[in-house]
């Protein structure tokens, strides 16, 4: 979802997932769509969260410092913000999700 100054998105993260990848969109039981992602990093000391931020930065074509964990540091469902031009970021993420 485009917001002032970038994009806000919800992500369902699978740590220790064997590879770093975005696996598409999933609809939760409450009807909310989330981006499915997996990372190789373990969920200890924030390693998986850092890996997720790097993965999303690469997918969106922005530096890792532009991706911020907003909520869900220790939860499976996380909210993140990506700074930049909203429509450009959404197009880049849709391109990555569409290739899966």
C-alpha cells in the first residue's frame, strides 16, 4: 500500500527457510493479504529481520537503510515501510511477485 514517503506492507516471514526468496502473496484467515518471504537466517538476535530487510531492499531496488521494520520484531507477521516513490516501489515489488 502506498503511503506518504513510500510503501507500507505486511510480510509473513519464514526464518531458516533454506533460501532467501519472496514466495508470492498469501491471504490470511482474516482476509488480509501478506507478502510471503523466507530467509536462511535464524530468528535469533534479529538476524532474520535484517535478512528480510535486505531481501525487500534488493527486490524494491533501494538501499537496505530505506527498509524499516515497523512492527512484529518477534512475530511471524511483520509490518515494514520502504522509503521512496510509492508507485515505483509497488511496480518493482509486483514484478518480483509476478515472477514466482
